[in-house]
C-alpha cells in the first residue's frame, strides 16, 4: 500500500531527526493516503472487519503527527499563537486515536 510506504518515510525522517517541516509534509501526505484508502475500503464486503479501524487509526495518527511537527515549526519561528492552535488540533486527535486503538483495533486477551 502506498500509505504504508509513506508511513515508513515518516518514521525514517523522525528517526533521522529531519526538520519538522519535512516530517510534517510527509505525515500530511501519509494521512491523505490513509484517508483515501479508508474511503475506498468502506464499500468492500470481502475485507476483514479489522481493516477499517486500522486505516482510521493510521489516518488519525498521521494527522496528529503532522500537527505536532507543524506546532514545533511554529514554535521555532516564534509564532506562539499558531503553535497553540496546532496543539489544540493535535490533542483531540490523540484522544480519538486512543479510543480507536483501545476499543477496536487490538483484540482483547
């Protein structure tokens, strides 16, 4: 999947401590790819039921990653209002992500 390949680039860029602007752009693109995959898989009956929650979680995770790195970039540019606004977008996405992962993605032991 294209979205998974893009996610690998995000992880590599994060591990290599690349600039926040680059990581944010990569994460935004990965989020778009996961969103497209989610839309395309919604109407397929032969897919396992776990696919949609995983795609939703990955989409949300990449959006949150992009917002976090955009807020760090705003902080570096001393645009503190933008930084706060981006963190306010980041926080609910992380709450949604935690709800998705706790309730749907991982099977209970």
